[in-house]
C-alpha cells in the first residue's frame, strides 16, 4: 500500500524524530512511504487566527500537494481534524470543491490508519514502562479516536497502560488559547499532570505533540520526572 505522509509544521521544526518514527511504523506495517518535500502547512494556524483568506491559500496548496495520493497519514489528530472538518467550509463555493473532498477523505491520523484501514494493531514493539494516555481534544472530538491508540498500546510488550482520572479533559493548550489565557491554560495542564502522577506512570502518551509540548513545559516547571512520548515513538521501538 502506498502512503503519502504529512508532517505538521511543529513536528518538522521541533520533533522530527516523531516523523521518522511514523515512517518506521508504517514500513513495519507493510506500507511504501512517500514524502512530498513541497508540502508546508495544513492552514490551521491562520484559520484559527481569523485569517480565512490566507488560510485558504495554504489549504489549496495542501490539496495540490496531495492530489492523487492513495492515503495521506499524519502523526497529528489536530491537523487531520482540521483538514477533515474545516476544508469543506473554506471550499464549499469553490470550483474545486469535489477535488477537495477527494483529498480530505483520504487523510488519516496514524493510529486510526493502522487499526481501521490496515487492520494492524501489533507492530512487534517493546517498551518496558508504565504509561498513561492523554486523549487530545482533536483526536477525541474531531477525529473520533478513542480506542485505536489504546488497542495499539495494549499489544506493546512490557508496557502497562494505566488510565488517569478525567482522561477526556483538555490539557489547556488549544493553540493560541495557551497564549491568550496563560493562567487558565497552565492550571488545566497542572490538573492533567497531577492526574497522570496519581497513576504512578512514567510517561504520558498521546497522538498529538502539540498537547504533549504544552504538558511537557508545565512538567519541567514543576520539576517532575514524568516524561511525554508520542504514540509513534513507542510503536517504533523494537
């Protein structure tokens, strides 16, 4: 199966290892992975800031970059959720609306692609640690992802998954929300971290590095030994 990968801006710039591990996981699952080096952003930052015209230009480039792809897989439910749920609104009166729908219907977050499309949940990974899982708002509410990451983690040898309290509560990031409402954002992250610490887990795992980036910053401020990892980082372990 041929798969085009989409690497979100912040992963490309700050967490490239996540992208490399996603490729490793997809190849372990039997996929031929392709990367279009012309790709840029999905358009979400501009859209969320209210610059819909500028966002549409970026989104249109995304459509052109991935035109003809059999499947498009990304290590970010946030970006996938935006493409699926907001491109329709941006392009509803555009001449290329059908082309947009064709592309957006082929976009998947990594865990849902593995479990629901490839029907693969055991990647032969080993990770000897206790972990707790964080449901990102985008994964849970925009992509309807709940069981897929847990199913994948349940097949990782040596891994013990412990659910934290209020697991579906937002971590407080929300993009610009963390900047505009810093005190509220930090308090929400602090609650998430305390719930994770109560499980005695060593790692918080999620499908979204945006959430984990925010949580990790608050963890370091607290001086805790708790660590964060993207799901791909665990599944890539031999």
